[in-house]
C-alpha cells in the first residue's frame, strides 16, 4: 500500500515545516506547530510497534488485575472500595480478548483493562495503611511500576498538556 502510514506522516511533517510553518506569525502558533511536529515524530516512531506494545500491555494489565484479585480477596478486608475493585477487575477479565491485531480493538481492550487498574489502584491507596492489607504492597508496587514503564515509552496527551503549561508559566516569568 502506497503511501505507507510512515510516508503519509512524513508528508504531513514536511507540509507543516515547509508550507505552514513560515506563515505562522505568533509565538503561540509557532510553539503549537513545533508541538505538533514532536507528536508526529512520536507517532512515526511508535507506528511500527504499536500493535505489539498494546498486546504486551494488555497481557501485563490482565496479569496484574488477576494477581490483584487473588491477593485482595485473600486479605479478608471489608473495604467496600476494595470489593468494588475486585468485582470490576473480574468483570474486565471475564470479557474475552478481541483476538485481533487491529489497533482500535487492542486500544479498546487496553482502555477497559486500564480503567479496572485505575479502580484497583485507587482502592489500594485507600487501604494502604490498613494492617490487614499489608499483603497488597507488592501488587501495588507492580502496578505503579507498570504505569511508569508505559509512561516512559513516549509522549501522551498528558505529557503535552503539562509541557504546554510549563512553557506558558516559563514565558510568563520572562515577561514580568
């Protein structure tokens, strides 16, 4: 198939740099164009491995949620939030894996598993000080480690938003 996804994205980058860029008059528009260039470069870099990353991430998330359910159920805790997280994790795990390598299906499954992980992490934070829940510390650490590894892969919307906020504050300091 021509152009390939990478070729099409490189064409967008070229147009942004050579045609649109010179027409941008404000610093904000130029900064936004530069941020778009960074995002395009990130997409190009991750394009080839996106499906594999999602397959691996989904397997890791499922494993973490299964371990969470096992360990959390064994604590005997009466925490309603922990019970809710155990239930939500079980429901997410019970739904079948799409069995597809389509990015849209893998991403939908990832979103579902990540939502269950978010509920589990929030529940773990609320029972973290409870002595009867000490056995949950290793799974809590494993969950945070996984989230750090995923975040370290590259840019995300939140990275871009925080970068833009940082730059606005930085510029505000210079103009004062």
